[in-house]
C-alpha cells in the first residue's frame, strides 16, 4: 500500500507545538522555492546545501548563489540561515564510479539520495535540530517513495525526526517553476552529477 507522504507531513504540521527547528537539505534554489513558501511559517528553517554530486565547483557555487536571490524574493533573508559545506566531489565519486554504467534513476541515484540525506541527518542531530527533510521530492524526476523510505530509515538510525514529504503534490512542482520565473532563478537542465549531464 502506497503512503500519502503529503498527508503525513500535513498531519505533523497541524500538530506542531511552537516553531521547531528544521534542517532542510536543498539541492538548488528553484526546488527550494516552493518548500520555503510552504514551510517557513511552521518551522525555523536552516538550508543545508550538501551536494557532493555536483559535477564541478563552478556549478556548485552557481546554484548556491541563487539562494540569496530566492530569500530576498520571499522576504526571508533574516529568517532562514544557509549552511554551505565545503565542496567535496570525492565522496560522491567514491560511491558512484563503480555504478557509472547504470541508467539514470537507478541504484546510483538511490545511493546518492542516501549519501545526501545521511549527512543531513547527522548534521541535524549534532546541531540540535528537531527535524530534517529534503527538497528532492519536489521534482517529478525523483522517487519520492524511496526518498521517504531513506528518511525514515535515517530517523531510526540517528534518532532525529524526519519530516516526510512529497512536495510535488498540490501543484508544488508547478509553483516552484512559477517562483523561479518570478525571481529569475537559474534552473539547471541536469541533476548535477557528471552522469546526468551526459
């Protein structure tokens, strides 16, 4: 039986007490746009820009720079913090190179989700966050069911609450495109890794 992760998230939000601290793993500003619009009144949000899958540091920095434009557009400059870990593509390549011949969306991508979410869970635990989640489920090209399964697995492993999501639901993906156009955000044409660029 398939779970409705959007309803699970809504139920959690409706039962929040106060404004918990949420570590939001973010892949790029366009995917983050709708998520911030949706969650910024419910959580104290810190963006965690951990993406060692990025093909090169120029792409990594280019995507990061768009967050300033996004936060200004949403009037969240003083309300949302951003953590930018040091760029380290070696972590990704160590995992991905043996899987280089696999198709996009397969095991290599699944392991990439795990890599990024696990680092997010560890950072959230070590820095006193109440929840962690990711913007990855806003994309129609990402497997929301798998991403949420990973999130719950990491919740149990690290004893840090995972906020389930399927941000593409309720026109979330469409809204992210609208906000990207409104704020003139750079929308990349590939996931970020060298394999998705080919």
